[in-house]
């Protein structure tokens, strides 16, 4: 096992990662564009930083931008810069990230989320390296940067649906690195977990706690849908919450701990009051975390954003938990996503944001399968199943 420093952490304990290590070192020796693909959290930015670190550009800037995290109206300015007066608030000329990275490497994460307009602008830049700042009709500069792009999307599917330019795909895909999910390289779960525990113990100035065998086995058996990022977050949680010097099952996040507790944690099927005249029942061995959260949302009127979204984004909930909650809600609304907003205590303006969240994290379900249910009645409605 080896770990990098501030550039990130990489564990080489499987044939897959040894192959990735060889490929990234070969990529570092060249100056060609690199496309890195893989699920969210597998460490695509770490690989990009390592390519830069081992390249001839290592002493020059490494600049990263998440293309999905910047609104399309601002992404052009972030990448290419702008001139004074080009838009409200543009009080001075400002160079973009591409100019700032001159001589170095630009890492463009989530490139598959770019709009078609931004894809066209990026393609023009890749042709000759010319920079046209927002508000300028002439070339501002010509820069020499290496572009490393990454996405968790299948770009060929995006091309087929006309959401991604085929010419841009082939321009970016000179060297293609595919990072496998952690469930396909389980040999690395234990060394990664121990590495992050040691790292956070040092950061918080505490002694490295002992990892009980049952805790380790639970982590080895877990699916880790959030991949390396989830392991890192769980390790930090374990260190922050632990004061005994011994890590136990109780220190694990609910979604992870439920994989070992399973039926022992689950209360018997019970009805949850949705309104004075209606109820929702849980059946078929519900997931404990999902059941508890569904009760909080429906019975205690807690918002989906606080009860589900926040813990999911902090990796305290699994994708299966979210799917189970969404399924229970759709059974109640007979597949109506707009009614689901009201049931989950969200505002009508949250509709697009809600659907985008579900689709991005593969939690969206076709409404048709729920339309055959009996209509919602004011009394004694059919039970809603929350399946695990």
C-alpha cells in the first residue's frame, strides 16, 4: 500500500489499481489530453493531481473546476475570464482559470454536465488555445495548458441523446482512464480505512483508536456506494465521535451500521399517521434508517432537505435508503412527484431541484409502476410498503 501526500490518497493493493498506476504514469510522460471516468467518489481528482505531479508541468499551476458546481451563466467567465463592463459587477478585467493555469494543468470535473453552448466554447479553445474573455470581441491571450477532464456520466449515452458533442468527446478522449468502484477492488477497503483513520487522528491530535474486528468486518461487507470519498468521510466521523480509544459498531453511521444490525434494529411493522384520517404502514422488513426518516418526514413534518438530503450528501445515508423513502412516498401519491413535494414538506419551487437530485444519484423511479395502485382515500387507505 502507498499513500500520497496533500495531492490526495491512493492505495495500490489490487491488480486494477496497479494497472491504473501504470497508466497514469504513462499519461504523465506525455502531454496529451486525458479523460477520467468512474463513479462519484472513486478518486478522479486524485488521479488527475498525480498525473500533474509526475509530469513535466509539476512546477506549474494545477487548477481544478467542477463544471456542475458553477451555473452556466458564470462558467464561461470562470474559465475564460471577462473584461471590465461586460456584465453587472464586472468592475475590472479578470483572467479566467485557463489563463491562470498557463504552463500547467486544468482539471475539469463533471465535464459531462456542461451545456452544449459551453461545450462549443471549450472545443474552440482546445483547437488552438486562444482565449476570448467574456465581453471581448478579439482574442485576449493564447495559453498552453494540459486539459484533464473527468465525468461520472457515460458520455457515449450523452452523445446518443444529443446532450454531448461527439467531436468534443473525441478531442478529450486521447488517453482514457477508467477508475473502478471500490466494490470491485475490495482489497483496498481496509488499507484505505486505516490510512484515513490515522490521518484524521493526526489532524485532531488524538491517539489512533483500535478498530474492533466486528467493525472492520462490517466495513468490508458494506457496498460503499460513495466509494473512497465515503470511506474518508466515515473515517473522519469515527475519529470525531470516538472518545474511548476503541471503535465499536455504535460509532458507525446509521446506514452502514444497519447492514450488520439488520432485523435486530428494526421495530415491528407499525402505522404512521399522515393525517388525522389516514395512515401509512410499513411492511416487508423495512430498512431501519429509511423507516425512521420516513416517519420524521411524514408524521413529524420534517423537510426532505433536512431529514434526507443533508445526511445523504454527508454520506450518513446510502442510496438504497433514499430509494426506499422515495418508493414509499410514490406508493402513497400513486407516482405523482408533485404531490410528493407536499408529502415531503417541500415548496413547489423545489420541484426541479428535487428531480435533478434524484436523477443525479440514480434514485429516480418511473412513476408508471405506481399508477396501478388504488386511489388515496380519506379513510383506511392501502398500506404503503417501504422495501429495503
